[in-house]
């Protein structure tokens, strides 16, 4: 506002000076300079005002709008500070930085193949590791789904199978336990010759108690069979049968399927050989029995002794042969052989009767239909199948 006042003052002064020079022609104008001298500091501004006079109409017109810009200048500076173009540019760069991920995003497509490789990599091991051999060909789906899985999943598996004892005395109870992945299962009991003795249906996982028999050899095998989808798998446990007694003639001569022997007994006996067989008489174990053995078909028959001790049939035998003696004479003429008469089955005796103790040893238990062995004077040992008739075999 001070600036404008000065200018107005100068303009008024100049107007007054102009008017004075125009209205009077006296030397008074010399006074005007005097008046002009009063504002001595203005001459300094006069040169400045001179150009201003040159722009007389302009300053006037400009002053009014100039004051407006001046007022506008204040908010203009305020406005300039508010937007902070530089700051705005910074904000603009911030999105640009945000766009940088967009530029980074451009390589993302190149990373996208990596994810696309990931599924591809996942599929590749799937057929390869899933049983590529069983997979018919390269076709991944059919190999994995249809053929490949079937051999592994369909087959039953025996995870464990065991027994609490593997060496026992005959007729001992043992405990079997097992774990399988199967639909059904069974346990088979096998003899020393792997003959099937018994079958026990069991659960796929469980326990079972069984008595080890004494009459089927020194080794009894228990075989667990697990079944799934008709496919079987098996595992066996052999159980050794330990005998309390040994065979009197040596265990090595007894058949592998023979059970454990009972205690052997020896007592008074008789023995007489014939052309086609032999006869034994035994009193051991309280017996009083005659055993006739024919070579043909390896048959034998046993009868209780009915001889009175004196009566004999004295039919003369052929030259070089001997008649049956003592109790054999009674059995020869009064009982039947396995096939026909004893004379027809055995012929005549080839030597006299031998009176000496005979040993008998039963298998498993004494008596009944249990097999047994009898020795002969010449060191031979005969094994009988058991009971009063059956088959026999020579062990030694």
C-alpha cells in the first residue's frame, strides 16, 4: 500500500507542476523547483518514476491487476507449497515403483513354466516310481490306476508270525501269534514229510494255541497262509519235537515221521525164523502175545498166546526144515495168518526156536494202536504199524 501512495503522490505532484506551468507564465515556475526540492529524496525516484510515466497507463492498469496478482501471489505460494510438485512426483514414482513389480511380473510368466514344470515333475515320478515295469507302456493314467497298483495292493502281507516255543516235548501246548494285512487266514499243521495234518481257520491277526503231536515225526511245521483278493502268501515255523526217551536201537534208524518213543521194556521172549517170515513171542509190558510176520506184502498178525504149555502138533516137516515149537506150534495150527494158513504164509521153520529176552518199545505211548518196535536175535529190528494187524518194516 505504501508503494501505491508514493506513486499517487508523484502523479499528483506532477499534475500540479504541469498545471502551474500552463496557467502562469511568471518566473514563479522557478518556485516550483523549490517545491520539487522539498521532496529531495524523490528525485532519486524520479528517474524511476520517469519510466513509470512512460508506462503511465500500463502501471495504472497493471497496478490494479498487479495488486490482484499480489494477493493471488500469497495463495499462489500457498498453493505451490500444498501440491509440492516434487513430492507429487515422488508419489508418482511410488506407483512407478509399484509398476516395477509389474516389470518383475513380466518374468513371472517365465516363472509360470516352473509351476507348470512342478505338476509335470509330479506326474513324471508318479508313473516311474509307481511300478513303471508293471505299467503296460508309457501311458501314465492307465499304468498308475489299473495294472501297476494291483500286484502290490492286492497281495496279502504277513507282517509277523511267531511261536513262544520252537523245541518242545510231544503233546506240549504252544502259542502262535501273527499280524497280517489280509482278508482271511488259516494255519496248517504239517508232518515231518510236509503232509497236511490239520487246518485251523484263524483271523487275519490274532493268536492261537495248539498241541504239538507226538506221532508225526520230530519236526512239526506250522504254516500261516494269508489271503487277499484270492492271492495267497505264507510263512512257516518249524517246531522240533524233543523226545524224553531214545529208541533202544538208535534214533538214527527210526523213520523221520516217527513220533517219540515211550520207555522200552525187555522181558522173556521167543523167536523162530521161517521160510517166508518170522514169529515173535513177547511178555514185556505184561504182554502174552504171538506175532506172525510174513514177508509177502509185509503183513503181520498178532494173537494172544493160548498154548497150554504141553500140547504140540508133531507133523513132520520136510527134510532140512523144522517144525514150529512151543507157543508157535499152537498158533501155527490153531490160528490164521494174514493171508490163509500159517503154513501157507510162512512155510516151515528154518531153525529151532530161540528163547531169550526180547525188547519192545512203543511209539508215543504204550499199547493201543501205537506203532512199536521189536528186536530179533540177529540184531534186526522190526517196526510194526500198530494194533493186532497191519504192516511192518525192518529198520535194522
